[in-house]
C-alpha cells in the first residue's frame, strides 16, 4: 500500500493526479477553505503527520513562501519510509510575492542572488539547500507555473523547477 503526503495541497488539483497510483493520500493545508475542498475529495487532512511514514512526499510551491523551509524539509523527510521519493517544485527566480487577495507579502527565506539565470538558480538551490539535507537528485524538469487570483484578470507566469529526490 503506497502512501502519499502532500504538503500545501491547495485545492487538491495536483494531488488528484496521484490517485491512480496511491492507496492513501494525506494532505497538510493551512487554508480552511482548501481543507474543506480536500475533505470533499475524500483526502485525509491533518495538521501534522504524527509518527506515520509515507512513500512519497510532495512539496509543491511551498518552500519559496514559507517562513522556515529548512524546518519543513527536515520535519517531513523524517516521515519517509525506507523506499521513497520526495517531489519538490518551486518557481524561479525565488522572490517575494503575494498569493492572496489580502495583499500579504511573504518573504522568501531561500536567498538567491539577483540577475541570475534559471540554470544558475536551480544549481544554487540544489547545492545550497537540497544537498545540505542529504538529498540526491534523481530527476529534474522545468515547467511553466501560471498564477492568477480568482477575482483578478492578472496572470503571472514563472519558470518552475520540479526536483525528484531520494535520500543519500
């Protein structure tokens, strides 16, 4: 039985892609409105994972806007089973952005130099962050990340990096 933990699951649109391959999906999502949507899709929504182990942990577009990405990565990689994959995606360049209609700006805590190419940002993230957490990169791809707020016609497009990792 394969188990997935989706950290920052949002409305579950990406989580749903895994349904055909996973026996149990657990989500961590701070937004009460998204929690309700996830529960309607029959996903288990928890505040923390307790002592459970997961075969796959996904962290999509969370590390770039959270207060302490090092703590998140350390905490959730400790819940991985002996066979596992960690999927991380985040938009580059890492910068301060706002995702909600309250205009609250989140500060990026994964500092990277400005005027750097996508490839350099990805390399720095791997060396300065993933390697420090003893993660081995087994796959990588570049994807577009399209962001818009429901009440706005404005759309932002970022270059997203998707990292597939395993423990060293």
